């Protein structure tokens, strides 16, 4: 699996390269600036991009903007954001098109290699990997409108855990309910969000993106 990595701190970039390679990934490019990231993504067309938000030359949101520009040229390009900060505006734009895997992890909340590698693989496969703190910040506006407003509090809990990348069994364990109850909640979520019966994995991602982006 080919990865384009963008991180401006040398030691962290080298550490991520070694970690990814140790778990079977191929580093197609490792860059340290926004313009270099955009160039690498368009040229390499990797299986997944791992991107820091703040990159030179502006050290503001250069990484996210480069990832967004690349996704406009390569629809569905999987992007995992790894950052110290939540940039709400551009994070929402990243989630808005509803195609391809997306993730947003906070650096100081990635506690082990397995957690990080699992997130990279999940996003590359078209899934989601969202830190709970990111979810909380993205939901600060309080989405109350239809069709999200139709969800019960328990269904919202299930959807938030889906956004974190939890499987049905993991959701059941977290909420202390049966796997069957989780499956029923998820079926209700799909119905209330009016997601057509296609591939359940795809509908799962669509539901999460609707939740995070705010369906109107």
C-alpha cells in the first residue's frame, strides 16, 4: 500500500516513515510543505495520504488545503489528517463531498502504533477514523435539522462511535448492549438518513459523513 506523507518536523517525519514501512507500507513520497504535498499527491496518486494540517510556507492550514486541492483532481483520494489542532472550516470541507476514506486524528491522542496503523488502513479502505475530540468540535454548531434531527439520542451515540471507526461489536461493548441491538440502531440510522440500500460499508461511511458535515 502506497502512502504520501506530509510532516514538516524532521524527527516526526522520519519516525512515521519507519513506522509505516515496518507495517508493510511503501512511502511513495515524504514531503514537508504544502506545495510539495500537492505535487506528490497528483503525481503519485497514493492509496492514502497522511497529512499534517500546518505545513510551510504559511504554517496555518497548508496541509489541509493541499489535500483538498488534490481531492478535487482525484475524487475519493483517501486522506488521514494527523494534527495538533482542529481546523473546523477545512475539516468540514474535507468531509463534505462524501466520497473516499477520511480521518482526523490528534497527535497527542494517538497512544500506540496499532491505533495509528489501524486508522491508516481503515481510511485507505474507504472508511473513517475520527478522534472523539474532533467529532465534538465539529458538532459544536449543534446539528438539529432534518434528517439528523430524526435520530434518537441512542442512535446519535451509535453514529458517533461509528465515526470513531468502531465495529458493531466494539459499539456493543462500549454501550453495553447486544450486537443485535447495535445492528438494529444502524439500520434505523440508514433509514432515517435516507441512505439507499447499497453496500453497507459505503452506507456506514455516508452516515458518518452526514453526521459530521451536517445534513440539511
